[in-house]
C-alpha cells in the first residue's frame, strides 16, 4: 500500500496503475485542477507541486514536476498543491506578493510559479535575484511577465514570519514517521534496502527501476507507453548516501543532483555550471546521477563528466557485485553492459589532486535544455606542458565516448598554436556524428573544435574572463 499525506489528509492507495502520474491523480481523481498540464515533459512548470519529507528531524521542501512524477513516488511524503496555501480568505505570503506585484497575466502558469516560489520561501530565509531566477528557471510564462514575478519572489521570500506549515510541522513529522519506509502496491514496489531491491529484480527482471522518473515518465506522457511494473529506489538507504575518503567519492545511484552537487563542485568548480544548466531545479530535485547514467542517452550531461573523471560503477545482480569503468559501460545506442535484473548501486569517482576539470555545454538555450554537445576535459599539466588528458564527449556518437586521438595528441604537448591546430584536427578522427533534429554533423564537429579552442584560451590566459556565467549575480540591476 502506498501511503502519503495530501496536505494534512492521510491517503492510502493500493489498486492503481503503476505509471499513473501525480498530475493525473490530482486532476482526475481529486479534482484539484489548480495544478495545470502544459508540456507533460517537465519543461514548462505549470504542473509544479511541492513535497515535504523528514530529513534530520525537520521537514525538507522540494519543488517537482507532477506531470512526470509517478504517484507511488509520494510514499512517506507530504504533497502540497496550490489549493493548500491559502487559509480561508487569507492568501499565503507568496500568493499575496504575486497579487501586489501584478504578476499574474493569463493565469495559466501562475499556480506553477506560486509553488516554485513557495518552495524557495520554505528553504531560504533571504534571497537575491539570482536565487529567485534559479528557483523559477523551470517555469515558463507565455505572457512574458517575468519582471513582476521576480519582484514578487523577492518580496515574498525576504519576509520574516512563520506560516501555517511551520505551525503544523511537528504534527506532519509524526504522521510521516508512522508510515513504513518500504511498500508494495499492485505492481509498484518501494524497497528500503539494497537486498530487497536485488531480490525484487531477481524475482522479476521485467520491473523497471527508477529514481526520479524525469526521463522514464516521458515514455508514458510522450510515447504513450504503458509501464506495468515499477520499482522506486528513492527509499533504498544504501543508494541514497554520499560518502568520501581520501581517495574517492562514493555517490549512491539514487542520490539526487541537488544532494550531491555541492560536494562535487567543491572538488571540481567547473561542475557548478553543469549542475546549474542540467534541467531546472524541480528536475534536479528529482533526477539522479545514477539514472542519468543508466538511461544511456548519448546526450546525457553527466556521463561525459564521469568518464573524464575516470569514474567506475558498482553493479549488483542478486548477491553478486562487480565494478565496471565508465568508459566500458556503454556498448551501443541506449545499450549498456547491465544484465537482466542488474542495476547500478554506487558511482565511485576518484579524487584527483592537481588535475583541472573543464566542462563545456552547447544547447539552444542556457537554462533547462538538453545538450547538443558536451565536452569534459580532465587535464594535468606541469608548467606549460600537458602531462595527462582524459577527455569525453556526449552528443558526438551513438554513445558517450572518450576522445582517444585527441588525448594522445595533447599529452606531452605545450600550450601553443601548433598544438591547438593539431588538437582541432583530431575531432573527425575521434567522432563521426550524424545529422539529427538537434544539429547537423558539421555543426557538432564545429562545436567540438570550439570547445578545444576554449580550453586552450583558459589554459593560456587563466586570469581572463572567458565565460558569461562568471559574474557577480548580486550586482546585477533589475532591467
């Protein structure tokens, strides 16, 4: 049985389609139509809701896209929708700020903006424009009313005072703690240990494993497939840990992007932009690095990074475990070495003292967009000579793969124009991309060569500003 709270109401579901989304449950079964369907792919934010879960004896609030969240994922959590914010005729501070700022035009997108700002209101006590824009990056206003919406976010989220959710927190925590951490309902399974997960997959390898469903749910909402058997790893303790020692990071395959971004950025600062541009905040609140890898998309953002960092994957099948290097995991388009019933449990990333990681992403827009091409460069150098290079690209082949010819060209070479010329000429030797709806093969080749030029600029002139994302957000004026 799947158990959760719909605001303060206890809900228990047993017989429901495994692939039913939270959006459909709210609109069809609960008549909560404030939550809108826009894109049904997690891109526009009209369907944004907020969940609260117990973390370290307090409630942690996250925004998420209900259109690509399976209803079973709510087990053990509190679901909050736009209908829950006002108390009688008294609007919540976020709603009141949108009214005062005249921030609602046609109104279709407004509930999503309200919920994204509500999540920000519940997680930060003081915000600047950059924080508001980050929280709203996954919300699309078709009437182009962004200026007053941002003003409303600044107005609401810089207020001091408790709301009704603060006052009820201890009661909600008690109710959520009374719900078991594991569950099974119809064809939806939520194990809370890696042994339970392994046994489930051995018993029936037809189960589809997911964490945040940010990609898997698209098979339902876009391709209209039916997913009759699902296993959520969101409660598997061993797969939700971030650990480290002197030599490596160990990232559980179910750890969400937002929960591991900070620790990885502290080691490799270039990952800050990668995480910022990897979907929107609701996507990063749900999606996991393990899911991004297991999905085996050639345009996933994290596989090139992990490949450049020489990461390895711990795989589990029943009681059997094995370790596979990232650059041996993909064997064909959307194909991996995973055997039936086998899954990724942990991602091990070696710490590299002295190495510099450079990551460049090309996409049609800055925020919340899929890569056309992404290049990750791990470089060791002594003086002006490159001593080691691990380089991987996404979007340049049917799989994420290393640029071995480019690596060999760079090692033991100096930072000069001749090395740059030779390096750029290796791109067609390493990759033969295809034309598709995102870009032509020639364009991808040109972009990859451009990444190499950017790398050399940053190596030769490290004190210059080479990226538009390196600015002081707090100093930007409202325009």
